[in-house]
């Protein structure tokens, strides 16, 4: 009788030890599966907005995947536009000859010569008279998506400089009604890049200037 | 001897049951502490960009906290600007009289009359000749921060419409060198608002138009 009891207790003990082991393994796994990068949607999105910075140096010969390019463009096209006219058009340049040619023609975009890719955000002037406003929102979305994806990019202006716009128009063969707002060289960042803290309380005004 | 063994096994069983209980409670707590909103920084930021939508209806008399206002403005001021001139200035309007007055003067911003708050994104024309481009990036950052914080907002244009700009200039007493880009009514969303899917492959061009 006593002996039987001991065996039963031994079995219960074994089962319980098994349970504790399973629970400990599950807990360990859960910790591994939820790394430091998990956070609330709010904090994550704000951190990307705060941390976006201009990146001008890229790892050579490391292209951005087609899937990532489409994700970035989808982010750009999620921008709002006046009367929902969506006047944007996106030129994706990965042809090294065109990138080199643009690098020589654009004074502030020399890094194009070392970039695996560039996007040109353009506006259709027949769809909106202030396409450059809508396309600026597109560009900011693109830069934020790039930051979120741990890639790097920099906004180099074409509009409103006529000579720069002409250089881009010629290089990518834009039709008459399409004007370029900016050229965005992008790639995998090379070296360290720090965001600037630009918060300035003196620029906030309550109700009246 | 046998009796003693049974007691020892009973104690071991009790300790193991206690361990299992503690582990189950910890696991339960962990699940509760990490709700559905946890995700990777990349996915979170992209979801906010994709889900941003125009919100024109707000819960009445539910103000946005001062802390949240500053978070939104900090996001706005994280935008890039040409030659880092940072030409932006932000007017925060929570004075109901000014909001009412603007609602009557601005044809596409009637919702200001029912908004607890509005932000006016302005540019200093002495700091940049294309302040409206930089300030559009500021505005997009503000709209994304609002979306991330589960608040709602809508971009209503002032620039380039002279009559609308004049109405804003007069209402908030802007100095001569400061021009308003837009008025952004904001608050806690009332009702359902769905983002639009604006991704359009026909607007993507590779290398040449």
C-alpha cells in the first residue's frame, strides 16, 4: 500500500517536473522571439520620425531589393494630396550610366555616383498647380519608409531650380507636363549617421503670433 | 521509513505545483503586457504611413494634452529642410473664438468650428524661398505623428491661395515675413475613418519615362 503511494507520488513528481521544464522552455523561447525592436506602434513610428536623417554614403554594390523598392514607393503614394488629385509620378533609377550622368550635372547630388539607386519624385502639372506641395509629402513618406527599413537616403532638390530640373528632365526623358521635385539617392548606409535635434520652442506660438 | 518517503514526495509535489503556478501566472502576465500593438519598428512605422487618413470629425470637448501637442510638434520639426534653414513656425490654436472665425473664413475648413485644436504650419520667407516645400514635409510628419497617437487630423490648404492665406494671417496676426502653408484641425476621431489605397503601379517608371 505504502509502496504504491510512493510510486504514484513519483509519477506525479515526474509529470510536474516535465511541466516546469516545458513552461521554462516556452518562456525562454518567448523572450528570444520578442527582441529589443518590439515596441508600441506609437513609439515605433515616432522614433522613426525623430531618427530620420540625411544619409549620403552608401555601401557600394549592395542593391535595394525590388520588394523593398515597392514598399518604399507604396509609402510615398500613401501621402495626401489637394482634392485627392495624386499628381505624383516616381522614376526609379538603377542604371549606373544615368546615375553617373546626374551626379555630374547636379551640384548637390554628387553622391549619386556612389549610389546603387535613386528615386525621382515628379509631379504632373496638369493635375495640380501645387504638385510640389503634394510631392513634398510623398518625399517625406519615402524618407521615413527608408529610415524604418534601416536604409539611408537624402533629399536633393531639383525644384525650384530651373537648371537642376532641366538636367533631370533630360536624363530621364520626362514629358512636358511632368516636373521633378527632387532626386533621392538611396542605399544601405555606410558609416554612422546621427539625427539632429531640431525641436525649438521659440518657433511655437499659441493662438496669436 | 516508507511514511517519511511519502511525506518528502508530498513536499516535493507541493513545491513543484507552486513552481508551475508561478510560471503560469508569469506567462499570463507577459501575454497581457505585450498586447496586439507590439510589432517591429519597421512594420509599425510603415503601418502608420499606410493608415494615415484625413479625419474631419472629432469628439467634441475632448482636448489634446499639452504633452501630446509637444510630441506632435517635435515630429513636425524633425523634417528635413533645404540647406538646413528650418524655415518653419507653428501656431497652435485652441482659442474657440479664433477657430470659429477661421471656420467661417476658410471654405474647406468648416470642421474647425467643431475642432478642439488646430495647428497652422507657417514658413519664414526670409529663411527660404521654397519654405512651402520644407513646410510640406513638416506637415506630413505632423499628420503621421497624429495617426501614430490614434488622434485624427486633416491638411487644409492655405498656400498658394491668397485669400485663404490672408484670412489666416489676419486671424493669428502673422508678421509680414511669415506665410501660412496650411491649417490642420485635429482631435480625437469621431466615427470610422478608412485609409485609401493609392498605390498605382502605372506611376512607377524605371530609368526612363
